[in-house]
C-alpha cells in the first residue's frame, strides 16, 4: 500500500473537496489501486517568505515543512499553498519535488490566474492546471526527468501558456520510462 498525505492551507478547502477526483486520477495513474490518501490542513507558510520577496522559498519549505511528518506513513507528502513559489535562480516555479524526502509542494497562486496574473480563471481551468502539475511532479517523484516533447506533461513549463498547451499525460517515450520504473519498483515489493 502506498500512502499519500495531501496537506493544504486554510482557504483551499473548497478546491480540495471538489478536486479529490483530480488527486485520485493522478495517483491511480502512477500507483494503480494500491494507495491510500489522507487530507490535512496546515499553517506556517509565512515563515518561508524572505523579507526581500513576496514569495515562498520552495527549497527551504521542502527541506523543512511547517508540520510534523510521520516517518513511516505517508510515503509522499503533497503540500498545496496559495502563495507564489520561487527557487534560487528562478523568478517563480509552479511546483517543486524532492523525491529523496518524498515531498511535493504546489502553488495555486499562478495556476488560479490568467496569463497577466490580474484576474482569476474559472474552476475548470484551475483543476486542469493542478492535474497537470500533479502528473508532472509525481513523474519527478518516481524518477522521471523533464521531457523535450513540449506537449508532454513532463515537459518544463516556463509560463502558464506552456502549461496550458501541454496535454495532461506523458508522451509515448515517458510512458515507456514510467513502465520501466514502476516495474522495477514493483519487483522490489515483497
């Protein structure tokens, strides 16, 4: 059984409640039926915002999240936040994964806005973008790298337009890689 804990900040309750099908679809794609999901609210994101920026430092957050993590369960922690994310060297990122620590952080800041970051987009567009980011980050979690095929969900998205233009699933090449990786993982399962 593969355990997943989805952490979200206050204010995202409606999105999480209405988006459980998104999480289920992404998890089922990678882990078949052999997973269990828990949901939990968390706070404390503000401590990861440097004084000279209005964004969360994704590197600091993912290395030391503001919650007590169960060392045995879950096997992956997914954090959903509303604040914008950055990594040193990047103006912003949509999400970050650290496979070694089994942690993913996804920001809804840009995913919920138009290309100019002025207006909010509809619920369907937010869920579509979130699903693509989940698929992308779970791909990194199992060991996939970025793909050169710009339509593949594993391609790197520099902009929201890049994200919107790609399909929500991996290309043939990445599907073959996923199959190989998952077969290796399953062969190690007792």
